[in-house]
């Protein structure tokens, strides 16, 4: 009986570590990040959307779409963000309709973003997206504002 319990515990541990490894593998894969899907582990999250502002505090790993905008023509828009990471690694990426990925900001627990940064971004015609990407169990806070588009809570 003890042998079965030990074998079962080993199998569960291997499965859990495989999940974390697959989430971490996403972090450095531009192909996976730029794809249409989201894959993540999300815990202890508080997310709010107020008009054109998103705020999220969470323990997160993987990738999740937080903003979309279907542009009728090429244009420039203003976006502001602050990504604070207390544990792990996280980045905010812009994905254009052709799949081109641009990193807006990337932080680790050793390099915190202390102030909100505002940028002017060129948007292509079609669906543009912003994804939050993080290594497994990263603890982070994200503030994001955009003058156009739609915000989405991760997990809904």
C-alpha cells in the first residue's frame, strides 16, 4: 500500500512540474505568444476595468490577452503602463495582426518599473492585441491604459 501511495505522489509531482515547465516555456516562445490562444495559471487575482483603464494584481504564469483593438486603418495611439514584479519575470507584449510581436516592457523582481510610462504606438489595420506574459507563479501588478480598444480580465 505504501508503494502505491509513493508512486501516486511521484506521478502527481511530475505532472505538476510539467505544468509549470510548459508555462515557463511559453515565456520565451514568440510563436506561442503571438498565437491566438491564451494559456495560464492564475491565483489570488484582483482585476478591474474602468472605461479605458485596466488594473490587475495577481500571481500569474503563462500568457493572457488583456487588450484588443480591431483597427479599421493604420493609426497611432497612446498607451500607458506600469508593470511591477515582486517575484518572477513578466512582460507586456503588443501583437499586430500579422503576428509581429513587440515587447512594450519586461521586468523581473530585480528590475522594477517605478513609474507609469506613456508611449505612442503604431497600430496596423486589423486585430491588435496586448498580452501579459509571465513565468510560473510570478507575483505582479499591472496598470494599463489605452485611448481605444477593449480591455479583458484574464480568466473570464
